[in-house]
C-alpha cells in the first residue's frame, strides 16, 4: 500500500480553539461520528476499545477537554487526525498517496521554491501540529500550512506546470477561497 499525505483544508484558529475548549458536546460528536473508524484504528494498532482504557477515544477526550496528556504521542496524533477530519475538508491526495516523503521534500519542494511559494511539503509532513501534545515517535507525521502561507502561495504556484504543483495549486485555491490553512498527515 505505501505511505502518503492526507491533507485537509481547515480553519486553523478554529481547530486550535476546539482543542482544550472543554466542549464535551463536541468531543462526543467527534467521537460518535468517527466511532467505527476509531474502533478500526484502535484494533489495528493493538489498543483497547474499552471505555476508560488508553485509546484514540481517550486521546480525543484529553485534547478537546484540555485534560492532562498522559498517553503515548501516537495516540494523540491519530486523535488529532480525527479532530481535523471532523473540522476540515479532505483534499484530493491522488498524486501524494502513495508517495515517498523523500520525493516530496527533494523534488516537489524544489519546484515550489523555484516558483517562489512559501509552502513546502516538508512543513506539511514534518512541521508539527498547530496544537500542543506529545509528539508521536513514529507515525503519523503531522504538519500544517497557515492560512497566510496558503494565501501567499496561491499566485506563485499557479505558474507551475508540473502535475504535483498543479495539485498543490488546487489545494491552495480551495483553502484560500475560504481563508483556511491546510493540515497534513503522513502515514
């Protein structure tokens, strides 16, 4: 199957506000909407689906309710992904899944730099989350582009002719039109 980027157009400020908001209703909505997928993630990674046991469900609780973060970073990484999926809109990743991180940073980023764009795939993969939680030791890798970076990069990337820069241009156009940033996950 391979690894690749899953990118989401999202209001970064709203996402940051949601995390640690203490909004238990939103926590329940997020966990309920993604329940079956979270069950699968917990099963695939050998975590429990039992109430009160360390899992993605508990990590979502910690993130949204602003509770002490006592779980491994990987659980928070996947929990954050479910929060982003709920809050944002998935962007077509057909050219970036599967796709090696080396290709994105060594080839696509060179093209973006040549165009004068301020966004880099390296930042979308390795830049870290816009909210604070223990960093996953392995996957998922997380990064983001702010709404300002997205807006600044729209025009330069439109000049690109490569298929990858055109795909990124579509992401930028869609996100900038709504004043949103982009959060990426690599796994």
